[in-house]
């Protein structure tokens, strides 16, 4: 989505946060490549090892206990790289804190299996805690359970029936300019060539197809500043935003059916700001709105909808990324579904499956963990999910 | 207002900005008394002199050209103190950057004439510029024109018909805990004893009586956080604030007549904030509301009105200060009005006249400059205003 994103002339000059991001509110972003903060953090934590011989749950726990907040992936990337370089059947490439490991077996088909290594910021939820069949801790759900499954496949299936490309990438949870998978699509697209891709984002260990698009706009009201003791001399921009919120309250979500899956759109204020000083009638108020749109809408359609919805207001698009159609009719997707089985659900959140869609590679989300618990303080993953994903993928690749 | 303010148990723990303030948005406040920033600034500017022999407009210009943003009043206070100490008929006292100068002539009546020395932050509006009978520059209107008039009275009327107490004080434009006049009411109330007080805040060189009260509240809505891709699983607190803004839009201001003056209340959002991240449904939104209330309401009445207005919402009082009744029926006020003449208007903004009201001293606002231009980038004062105030006060005191 990076290229399309950057080429848009309607885009705001300072690019907003990317679709998988924690938003521009997180403050200035830093490049993850060897940044000093990451190193300092790694030094403080001490070197952590991961053991590919351990079972997949233990391995998940090891990964969770290596703190890897976005831009601080140095340590976990080092550990993953070291582990993969110990496997002679894999060709390993590193770009920043993104690691690619490929089999070169000359199979007739190649599959990419991808997962990000970073997490959202710490929220007093490390180290991990295994309790009653559930692993708790930052990143357990989003998405170190999936990363652990990938590492186990890499270690335990040296001769898969399809060639495999594992991608462990950095900076998915922040501004999309830092996204390791997006960077790879630009710097080394040949490393990603494949017939099918599986993104191990949390999806309850079931297949979630396609993904919805996401768009951010600023809806701005403009008033006239004056002293609040003589407020009738000015025009209050925050008061002018009242009808903007009223429209949002009246919004009814569209729920289209696509390839038999029911998507569910959403239009929400995710931020609001206004105010000059406690004694000044404010002349500007900005409502930050996030539109999540079904994959049957193009970016242009989505933008037209939002502009129409807020007709009469100043609307600035700050970020937009189209979704991905389910693509379940593609042969590679069909074969995967036959082996993995279960109900296929629509993916509501934007995920990096859209990166693959842009490369023409059908892709699905399939990973352990309930996405409802992603980014929550009590993030967790049922160990049964991790084990099921490992078992199903091993069955498919054996 | 400081004592009443601090004694309120309903008050938020971290006290909000005071009524004359530029609000809590200005960031941490520092104590003005000999703070290192003030000194560094003074050193950088070099020592500036003021010349009490100059005409009142030139003197205003000299004062404007001594930058004196709140907490950086060292230099201007030094200059004012030095000038006053050169006048043998005055007894000068200094507290921090607040200067008190008193005649001790044993007259039957004593009048306080007060003005603050600080300004709001620089806004590319210094040095001053005299053009077409108007003096432009930061502080020209609020309120160095008034300060210059006070200095001219001090220098040119060594034997006034009433004893005079001049108060040049620090830190009026910031959090009220720093306000030099308020501090003086606590540390040295005997220095303020008087029969009448004139506050030389800008009032178009006419008398503005009393002042309205001011109150700040946070109106808070609470929702439930969730990922914005599945917004129907949460409750959007910003959307919940829509009806709060709708109520503000429906507000009709009360305009009571008090002592023949028409006051004009106002209820306004001066700030709004909400949002966790660009992909999160926010669980909190806070509308910062400023209520300006006529002086016939007590603090308790004002609070009851606001709580009733926002019934059903979480309302936290962050700051409150009662206004001041016009008090035009007091003998000292009547005599002043007879000499000065002109139309008496109500004061809409909260000013330090309320400090005098608390001491039982009738007080009016009377100073050069249109308060509409206070705190504006193009702050300015008609020189005719300055000259008129000087002339009328000299007539009254001669």
C-alpha cells in the first residue's frame, strides 16, 4: 500500500499514521534500523535466546519475554536471525530488523508465511504468564504465537512439499513508512515472489479472508477567536463540531456480502482536538475520523463516501489504504482451505494481506489468538490456538 | 479569590489556571520571584531605563519595549522600582517582582491604583511601533498604557488630595497562585488598605464597573475502548460528547441588569480532547467548559447552574472565581464617577477588581485600551486613551 499511498496528490504533506498503526498520537517515529533506543533497551534486558527445540508454546513464551516494542526490535530480530541461521536448509537474508528465510528445494509452488516481530507499547504486561492453558503478555496474541509457529515450521519441516519463504518483519504497529514488509516489497520484491501467502495475524486459528480498507480524515471546523468573557464576539469552532458528532451518531454501518462473507464497515471519531487557552473562544476544532470500508470499495469510492457524508465541512484525507478482496476462488487459496478446513470468516481489520494483494499474491490471515485482545492490557492467546495452527500447517506442508 | 479558591473541597487536586490566565495549556508555570529564566532574559536584553520625565506616551513605549512575559518581570520590575525610589514623597516596598509605592500625607482618604507588569507570551509583536496616533506592541493595551499613567501620577502629583497607593504587580496573566496582587492580599494586606481602588485594566479609558465571575469545568464522557476495525464492540466516548456540544449550541445567555448595568453571561467549550490512537475507539472525551457569570450569582449558584445544565454528565469543577458587584452606590465610587464622567459600562471579563471586593474595597476598572485587543497579535492602544486617563486622574487628584 506504500506506493499507492505515497503517490496520492490529495494526501496531506505530513503523512498520517499507517493503517496498522497506533496513530500519529504516538509522537515522532524513529527508524527501527539499529536505532540507539533499541540497542539501549536490548542491553538493559540482556541477551535472550530462543530455543527451536522447545515446544511451540515454550517458544512463544520465549518470544513474548523478549520485549520488542516497535522500533526496538533489535534484540528479537537478532535472536530470530541467529536461530534461523542455524538451520542449513534455509537461505537467510536480513534487511534492518526484518528477516527472510527461504527453502530452495525447487518445488512447483512457493508459499510466503509472514509475521511481524514488533508489539504496541508496554502496558505493565510483561513478562509472560502461563495460566490455565492461556498465555498472557504483551505480544502473545499479536503476534508472537504466530511467529513461534513459523519458527517451528522452519525448524521441523526441512523438506516441505512446497517451497517456503518465512518473513519475520519489523514495525507493523507504527507508521506504515516503517513497515518491514512494505519496505521489502520495494527493496527486494523477488524475495516475496510466491503463489500464495499466509499472514499469521491473530484470527482465532481459523482462516480470515481478505481485509477491510482503512481511511483517516480530519474534519475541521473553523470559527473566530475572541476572549471567552465576550464570547458573542467570536465563533466557537468546538461548538461547530457538534453537528459533525451528530452525523457520526446517526451513521448506520453497511454490511455487504462478498464471496459469501459478511463484512462490516465503521465510521468513527478516533480523536478530537480544539482549544487555544482556557479564556479563549477557539477558532479551530479537528475531528479525526477513521473509516473502515469493505473490500468492494476502492480508495476513491471510500473517499467519495466520506466526503459526501461530511458535506459542508472541510475534510482532509490523512491516510488511506484499500482492503483486500477475499480471493477464495484462487486455486492456491482453495487448496489451503481444503486442508485447514473450518469456517472462513471475513477480516474486519486492515492487515498486511493487502501488501500481498498488491503484488498479485492471494493471501489469507491465519494465526492463533483472538484479535479482540490485540492491543489490550490483558493480551493473551489460548495455547490450543498455537498448537492447532502448528499442527494444521505441518499437515499441509508435510 | 485565592483563599476561597483553595478552600473548596470540590476542587480538582491539580489546580486549574486562574481566571486571568492563559489556561493550563500554557504548560508548567514557574514562580516569578527571581527565577533564573527571568534573569537570563533580562541579561540578554540589556538594562532598559524608563524616564519619568518623558510624556506618558513615550513612557508607555519604554515600558512596552521592556519585554515582560509572565515570570520574566525581573527587568521591568527593576526599572519601575528604580524610578519610584527616585521620588522622595513615596515609600516603596518590593515583594518578588511586585512594587508598592505609597504617599504618607495623612489625607482623610486613600486610593489604590493598580496595574500588572506582565504580558502574555510574545507573538512577533515587539518592539513597539507608534503609527497614526496608535501605539502597537505586546502589552501596549494590556496594560502598560495604564502602568505609564500610574507612573506619571506618581511623578507629577507629589501632593495629591488623597493618599495614594500604587501597586505594580507581577504574574497576572498566568495561574492565579502566581498573581502578585493576590499574594499581596495575603502577605501584606495592610499595604492595600484603602477606601477605593482603581484597576487600570484596559476599558477604553472609561469606567467599567464590577466584573463577571468565571468558572471552569471538565465535562467528561466515558465509553469503552476497542479496535476501530470492530467499532461495534466498543462505545465511542467522542460520539457521546455530541449531545454535550448540542446543549452548548442551544444555550441562551442570560443578560441581567445590575445597578443599571447589563451584564452578559457566556457558556463555552474552550477545549476538547479525546482519542487514544488512530485505530482505537476512544473511551474518554473531555469537553473543557468556561462559564462566565454575572456578579449577582455566587460561586455556589454558578456551580449549581452548570451542573444542572450538564445533568447526566460527569462534571468536575477545575477553577472558580466569583465576580465583583459594581458597587457604584459606595461614596468613594460616586465621587470618582462624578469627576471622571462618561458612561459607566459593565466589565464582562474577570479582573483583579474581585481581589479588592474580597478586601471590602470598592473598585472599578479604568484604563486605556480596548480590551478586545488584549492578547491579540496586533495588540495596540490609542494614545488618546492614555492621555485621557492621565488627564482625568490628575484632575481628580489635584
